C-alpha cells in the first residue's frame, strides 16, 4: 500500500482509478478511502469484471489521471496511464512440491506456475532436487514475462522442454489442462492454497469439446465473436474464420462484444459461435451456453480445414 | 431496409456496425448478410446489450466507418458516425384507446406514449374526441423529441398539463408508473400490443422503494455508481451524492461500470449503492440485488437532505 500511495503522490494525479480482479475487489473501497486521505486524490473504482491483464479498463483510463491495476502482470502493451501491481502470494511452494512427489514418475520434471507464485519457483526446484529429481523451467515467452510462467492463453513457456511429465504449481484446473492439451504429456497439479494434488485427466474436457464440435457440424448461422478487451481483440483471427466459413457455405457474422454472456448469443439467433476472445470462454463456460461455442481451431475442424488429429488448444502468440 | 442500404451505399462506408435493442437483435444476422451482398461492406454487429438511445456502442464506432442504430430516437448528441433508424410499430392506437374509454373518468385526458407509437397519436386523440373527451398532448421537452413522447428517464412532456388523469399508450408498466409518480395523478395504461388495459397502482412500487430507503438508513459503505453508457454518464450528480454522503459521515466510493449486475456490487463489499445510471436500474431490478440500490433522490431522503414528502422519481434533465 505504501508503494501505491508513493506512486500517486509522486505522479501528482488528482483523480485515480483502481482496478482489480474479482477476488481482490472487496479491498478496494478501503484502499480508495486511504488513498484519498493520504494523497487528497479522488478515487474511482472500476466496477466491471476484470479477468486478466488483457482486461484493463480503458474507459476508466479516460476519466482519470492514473489507473492502478492490481493483481496482474502487464502484458507489455499497457497504456502509459496504467501502473500494474502484481499480486504475489505470501505462502511458499515447498509443501505443494512435497505433496506432489509420490505422484511423479520420471526424473526430469517440467515445472510451471502462474504469476502469483513465480517468485518462489527456485524453492520448488530445490525441493525436487532434495528428492533426486531435476526440475526444468522454460524461458519467458509470448505473454509470459517470467521463466516457468503460464497464462490461461499462453503455454509457450512449457513447450519444447525435454521432459516426460509436468508439475503445475497453482490453483484451478484450467492451466494444467492447457499444459496437458498443449504437450500431450502427463501433468500433476499441486495447489499451494488448497493443498490438493492430482494427476490431470484431460479426457472429460476433450470429450465435451468433441461434443461441441459434433453439434456444430450442421450449423448454418455462425457468430464470430471479437472481444472489446484490449488484450483479447483478435480481428485478424476473426476475419480469417469468417472467410473460411463463407467458403464452406456458412452464414458468418462478426460480433463485437465486451463480456460474453449466454443471453448475448441467444438473442442473436445463431446456431453456433466461434470465440476469438479469451480461450477460457469456450472451454470453461461451455455448459452456460445453449449453442456450441468453439475455439477457432475447433471451428477449423468443423469445416474440414483442420484434421481431427491436429486438435490443439487456442493460444495467443 | 432500402433506406439503410441507400445510406450505406451513399456514405461509401466499407465497414458498417449494426446495433439494436434486444428485441430486434435476432433480425441482425440476416440484415448483415443483405448489406454485405448489396453494398459489399463488411458488417460488424454490436453484441452487447442495448437498453436505449443512451446506450450507443462507441467502441463499435471506433472500429467501423458507420454505425446503424436501430430502434431508438437520437438523444440529439449522437456522434456523426451514428445513424438512427427509429422502430415504429405498424399497428394503430385506435383499439387501445377504445379499450381505455370505460376506465376514464374525466373529460380532459393527458395522453402519452413511447417513440414506437408517437406517429399515431393523432389517431388516439380522434378516438377520444369521438367519445366526447379531450386529449391533451404536452410539447417535446428534454429527451423527448416528439410531443406526447415519454422515455423511461424523462417525463417532462406530461408535466404541467391541466388534466385530471392520464392515458398512457404503450407496453410495460415502467412508463405509466413514472407518469403516476411524477404527477401524483391517476394513470390508465393501455397496451396496443397485448391488448391489456388497467389503472396503474403505484403503491406496491412505492412500498418497495420505502423498504429500500429504510434498509439503507444504517448503511456505512456506499457505492455511487456512474454508468459508462454515453447517455447515462452523470458524474456531476454522482460527485454531489458522494459529497453529501461524506458530510453525513458515510464512506462513499465512486464506481464506474458498464452494465450494472448484482455480482458487481456484491464483490465490492458495500452495504448500499446509489445508481446515477438509468433510473430503471434501481426501480425495475431491485429484487436482483441483495443490498438496497437507491436513486439519488432516495439517497437524499436516507441522509435527511430531502423530506420524505418530497419523494420523486429520478429523471434526466
């Protein structure tokens, strides 16, 4: 908090915006009060949902002198007005690695984590070494700013490692599933927060994805969704999908949208949608939609432009 | 549709945006296809919800040469790139007026409607005359472009009329409720689409509003919501509310948001909210929120800045 106060004071900003992901939002009103008391600046909170570093509130940026964006690493293309404060977990990764040991089979393990824990990766490698195992961490790449870091849309860090299996240290199933789908290799996920550890089985997710692909086969009217979020706006990918679909006789329509919600798609009366926004939307939220929502790669399979055996998860370059 | 094609052709636009309220959205994919076939322009649909003329998609405007906005009248401040096509109902108002006759008591009736039917108001007055009644229509005023027109946030047209009661011709309960609350007079609503006709009873709504006001009395942390929608962005009103609340010892925080949804407020951990956005949000959707969401006027009552007997609905100038 001192760092934030200092930056605001030094900047001379009179109106300050605060943005944070949902999990940190509850702390914002108190933070706003403290900022105003200590710097005299008016504070405006971003009330819209925030799902990642790709999801910065540019509208808020227009109304204020400075935006403090909490909880994410910059993607490298943040506007000048935006200052990022990464959220780092205070706990360590050692116990999480210890718990994973009985599940590991090989001697050489690819290790990956998210930005919250990335500063503790060395500890993780040490614990592996104590057990006679070699942890391998890939270099920063694409949207990942740190070695060993993965994002929900970017798994480049773990690709090309000469390892037989992976250890993912972090929360949730999306990242380790992405590693499994990207590499086709065994992945152990160990959660430093909940203490859970398990081998990831990508089959249920893949079966759901093939179900969606099958249901989209006969679709005629297809919405191709482009996100308004600065880090998710893939016009080029979307226009390529529109063109591909048209050559196969489908009615394709471009749709520009901020937050993708089921009723947005229902009201358009389309049979299927291809989302070029955050890859998690098609994969995580499939059950929310009453029409198949595909990734670009999945749609390529639907129209016969990509072979089924070349299925791969959607990733950002 | 010919008018739209002509405008696009004459404008030379190569990329065209289409925006419509939810009820008209289903027709957009077909319209998009026809536009592309006849003009060669690429079409991009606005996928976000659209609740009024105040809710134009400026982000879409940045990506295209021209935006066709269907279903609303301009508020007079639409950007150059936006062309409005009002949606007008083909049916007439005569039957709706006939059905209202048995419920009318006076001889002089204030008549109001929404933009979809405003071109048929003369017919309505004729039917009243046939029954020996005088229909009175107020002049265009504020956000209302036509005589007799009311909007959900603007009832100026019907104020100051020397009538004993009002006849509202249109769909839904929000507009006639607004007339009743604004004027304190009897209102008959007759719906030309459903054929329903009834006297409006504002008491249940008022009781709910007083319930919300009562629940907000002890609130400490209060979010003051400003909408990002161009026609709903009331910074001045919001800042006045923040200042008023602070002088009464409340913790006030400004929140800037696109679509106001219950989870946005829950995650902020506030006890109550004051919405300076569309007045319908606080009134229509109250049941969706687990905290009281007030209009600015209602919050003034909470903090003792306005007397209870001066309760009035929130309106835009």
